[in-house]
């Protein structure tokens, strides 16, 4: 993964390389040799058509686009397909479709479940129809499918790429061993390989990415796209106890972060935020963005207000000391 802008900041950088006096702001990144430059904050469409209605979704997408954001991520099964439909309706209002990078996942929609050849072809046609577009920039295989050979999935994606319906392949929910296998098959048979990896990564969920996926993402040049960078809203600092968390399925996973470790992390976020005259939300996002292999933080925003709170994160100048404080508080 390469990065646009000067100075480079992210993929090959660790906390130890941060300039303590004048660390750089976080620049856009070019993923591998795709030529696709992504802005550091990406948008997760997981709440569109579910927690966000038509008006809220349009407002979020408008603000995101106007602020320079360009990567919108969704899935064919989010809200039963309504997320793609809402994004598609918004896309049709744009003068330039190419100003937005669309990533969608397939493999878990009840009408197109799994990663067999015919299923993939059918799923992509349905996604294109819902999105109202001729092509998908990043098509993600959403979780491994033990019932279908991975070669079959890669051959189907290869056909879609040759037809111009998909530009690049991505992965979500794949093990490092499976990613290595896909890289090997690609080298041997000239099949598509993963250019981007979606994974949960935040101050509360570090182990899987840092111990398994980060080394391979950096080595293979895959762009790491960090989902749930605010740990389901926990890192915003709004939830101190389980009673603070709304009784909503959207916050179901947030409860597990309540406890001593979570409070340590929130305390460290608060200290750093005060030093930088910022907010815990922006500091938590900036921490994700300076980690090796990460191309963008894929943020869920229910409305424009939530998105506005996050947009300044790439402008924060985290020092080595700031990153060290947050690393120590979150631990493993």
C-alpha cells in the first residue's frame, strides 16, 4: 500500500517513527497499485435503511462527500438490501459517479448466500441494480465459504472484472492463512487477489488485526480498512456504564467493553483529547489511522451530527507519546 501526499503516514510507520515535535497530519492513501486514493475517514453504510432513514442517510452522504470523503462501504445484506438502495439513490444525484469509491460485500444475503460461482454472479448483478451503478470499485467476499472452492470464487470475480462490473477484490472475515492461499493461487493462475482487507479494529479490539492481519496486510500491500473504529460508539466516551447504552441492537456489542479496561482507555483518550483540544472520538480515530497497514477508518454515522464530530480526526497531530499512552491503556 502506498500513500498519496507528503509526508507518507501510516502503512509502514510505527509509533516509534512519529516526530515528537511536529508530527504530520494524516494524508490520503493509495491502495497498492490500484491507483485508488482513499481519504482517511470512510463511511460505513451498515446503519442506512435501519437506524438511519432516507433523510438522515442523504444528509450523512452529502456532508461526507462535501467534506472530501470518497469511500462508502456497504453490504448486500445490510437492512435486507436497503442500504445499497439508499446509497444508489444518492449516487444518482451526483454529477460524477467516479468521485465516490463504492465497496460492497457479498456472501451473506439470504437470497445469495455463500461464495459459489453462480451465487457470486447473481449477487453482484443484484447489488449493481440496487446501487444503480455499472461497476463496484471494491467487491468483498464476506467471510470464507467452506462449501465452495476458493478457486471457484476467484474465477467468478475474474469474469466480473473482465466484464467491467468489478474493479478490485477485497476480503472480510478471512484468516491470514486463507489470504495467503489466495495470494498463492493468484500468482500461479493469474486470478484476482485481495487488494483490501476489512476487519474490526479499534482501541478495544486490537489482537486479531495486530497479531494476524497486520503483518500480512503490510507484506502483501493490502489496504487495511478498519471497521467499528469507535468500538460501537464506546470510544466516544458517552457510555460509562451499561445503563448508559441504549437498548438497541445497534449497540449490542458495545456492552462488552464496559469495565476496568474500558475505563482506563476512556481516561487515556480524555487526557490526550484535552492536550490536543480535541475530542475522544477524534483521538480514537486518529490512533487507528497511524497504525501500520491501515488505509482508512470506516465509520458508522447515524446522522450528520455524528459524522461532523469525526471529520477532524485526520488533522490531529498525535505524537509518539500520545500513541504510547493509548497503547498502554488499551493493552491486549
